[in-house]
């Protein structure tokens, strides 16, 4: 796999900077104060008009990793509307009351995606048993990425764990997309462990502010860093 660089977008103002800087894909969310929730359909349409990048859309209704029946129904409806509006994929994942992967809820929503690919988001980092969570997630239908920091506290805390897991298991290496406080000096270590997907948000915005638009020069720096690290690791 070639290196993949995904950038968080909050709206159309982020699209041009991400594309000009060389990003491969956008993750479209709203409300970063809640770590990213489902955006509205109009925002997706506006983003798609501004760039040619594939856009994966977050399906998440609250700032935790569990969901209620009414929230799930709303997310099912949102998935249909967002797919019709041009979503290229989705980002989702849920934990049950025992902090294990909620397979039933996840599959209920995956069934509504019309076969589009999806990313399991950082709910996996908050699971009680990470080994079991990975055993469950890797076999979910349509999944082609797992956004993970290796720890609920971020890549700074989870780097060793994520590198070990990717080095030991080629399926983890293929699925893992490193993100959640990712820093430039983490990238070479992750690349050497086999990770090929990388995810950035505030790191490509001036002063790290979510109020600032994605900056093309900052994205370009990450693009070069990721490409160089993956090339050196081959």
C-alpha cells in the first residue's frame, strides 16, 4: 500500500488547502469540541463542490462511544442522505456498556451504507480489552481502516503499543490509520512498523486552531514526511 494521508475537514473552507497540499482523503466532521460529530448534508455538498478528494463522513451523535436507539435511527437516516449526497465512505464505531466493541449496533449501521467503505474510529482505543477489540474489528464487513492512536490518551502514549501491534500482525499494519495527537516524529517509527495510513487535523491548521482553515503548506509538509518515511521503510 502507498502512503495515505487523511485530513480532517470541518467544511468547504478546508477543502482547497487539503487538496492543494496533497492530501489523499478528507474526514468530514462537525463540532470538534465533541471530538467530531455527523455534519449536515449541505456541508458535504459544499465540500464536494470545492475539491475532488474522496470524503468520508463521520456517523456519530454524541461525544462518547455509545449510542441510544433513537440516535442510531437518526444516524441510519443520515447515512442514507449523506450517501445520496456523494459521501465516498463513512467513519463510525461503537462500544457497549462493558466497553467492548458493540458489534450489533455497528453492523446495524454498516448495513445502511450501501456497500461504501468505512473507517472504525478511535472507539477502539477506549475499549477495555484492546486485543479482543482488534480481533472483533478486523472481520467487520466493508472495513478498510481503523483510526487509532494505540491509547485513549493519544499517539504520544500509544506509540509503542501501536508499533508493536502493527509489527506483529500484517492485518493490523494494513488497517491501522495512525491519528489522535500524531506528531511528525512519530511517523518514521510507525512507517517502520508497517503503518501506511496517517490522519491529521489540528496539525495542519495555523496555531493548531480549529477556527483556522487547513493550510496547504502544512499539509504539504506532512505529505512529504509521510512519503519519505514510507519510502525509507520499504
